């Protein structure tokens, strides 16, 4: 019995539709498991330097790196590597990018410039 092209086309469209539906259901499940609305940006997408800057800006005063790391862990749930974050912030200090050094292992956010 010869294959009917119409039936073949319907079988292909049905398989594609089923695959698309499965993909959509998988995306919905993963968004629910993450506890985020679909399309929302994950807080973990914030860089470690951004987290440190967030802490310093909120504090409004110079802070020791140990205090910054402690508050990042509490607020963002991330444990920072001390040497890495000090190195990253020090590089920003040298470029005068968001941070300034106020003492040994003490950092502050640069005042925001009006534009």
C-alpha cells in the first residue's frame, strides 16, 4: 500500500508540535523550580564585584574586606574567595572604577557623579 503524502505531512507536523509542547513544559518546570517568574533575571547573574559594590553603596561608608564578604554571604548567598575579590576590587581602584581604597583592605564606593 503506497504512502499517502498527506498522512506523512500530518505525522511530521504532529511530531514537531509534540516536541515544541514538551520543550515549553520543560521550560515552565525549570522556571518554577528556580522560584522565579518566567523571564526574570536570576540574582546569581550578578558578578562578585557587583555584589561587593552593592554592599558598599548600601553601607555608605568604608568597610573592611571581611565585612564586605560577610554581608555578601548574607545578602546574596555567595561565599567570595578573599584573594580573588581583593584582587578584582584593587584592579577597579587602579582604574578609578566604582571603588576607592581607604586603608589596608578597606574599600569604599566612589561617590556617584551627576551626569
